[in-house]
């Protein structure tokens, strides 16, 4: 099975228009029977904070809320891993996250997963 890791680095809840495409890619990959993971780094962890109102803002061109794209990815089986450093810097823990966030992992774990044979990494 092909593995796809989508790293969210420049995306954030404050700029939801930057996040729709990576979630559409994740859903497409999962629909193609790829093993898909999203790795959230930096401010992108905020996309998965349960009470972050900006997650529900519409994203062009469909004016569909970013949260709907996230829900689609989770529903189809995309796994989401959030960076432990980004979480700590924002004083967040699993209790703050939406249901479906797979795990909080560190940078070493992210690098190990991203450099395994047969893995394709897309960074947004």
C-alpha cells in the first residue's frame, strides 16, 4: 500500500484558505487506497482545536467551512498527528483537540515516519 504524509506547516486556523487543498489531497489519497497521515506542525495544530471558531469559516471557492474538509478526511480514515512542541508552545493537550486526532508525536517520530521507504511527503 502506498503511504502519503501531508505535512501542514504554513497552514493555520487563522488562514483557512491555505488548508482546504491539503485536506482534499488527503481525502483523494485515502479514496485511492493510500495510507494517509496528516502531520500538523506549528500553528497548523490550531486547525484541530475543538473550540477554534476560525475552523468554521468558509473557504473559497465553495465557501465550505474548513472544519467540513477536516471532517471528510477523518471520516475516510486519514490519521492526524500533531506536533508535541507546537502543542506545548500553545499550552494545548488532547483535551483541547477535536475527536479523531490520532496522537501527539515529536519531531523525531515525524521524521522517522516521513523517511521510511515508500513514503511520499507533501508539505503545505
